[in-house]
C-alpha cells in the first residue's frame, strides 16, 4: 500500500521538515498559475475569501518548492495526463508493484 498525502506546505522549511521526518517522502509539486486558479474558481474559494482571510500566494507567503522530486505543470496537462504522470513516477521509483490506474 502506498499512501499519498496532500501536504499543503506553502513554506520551504515545512517541506524540508516533512522530507526529514517522513521515511520515503516524495514531493510532487502540482504547479498551477494563481491567476488561472482564480479565473477557474468554480467553488468560489477565492471570491468568498478575498479580504476576509489570508490566501496563500496573495497575502500569505508561498515559497516555490526548491527540491521537488517531480514537477507537473497542471495548467498544461489534462487531469488524466497528470494522473498518469504520477502513476508513471511511482512505477519508476518502485513505489508499489506495477501501479495501475
């Protein structure tokens, strides 16, 4: 069994700590343009929270990952392509037998 955890860590020192503390840690950076995220805000997260709470990348710090194991530019990929890229990465790293979608 391979656990995949969405670890929202906007600061590099938190990602470094996770890498140090979690055996077999692999960092996959789903790189997405903030402007595109705001334009495609189907759940209204940005619209409803602007000015009410800090938003990472706008008024709360975000450090671009310095040492990710894999970078996926999701604005340039379909969901299926992104999913397949993660499966391929896992297979290449031997993170499970043959990983199937």
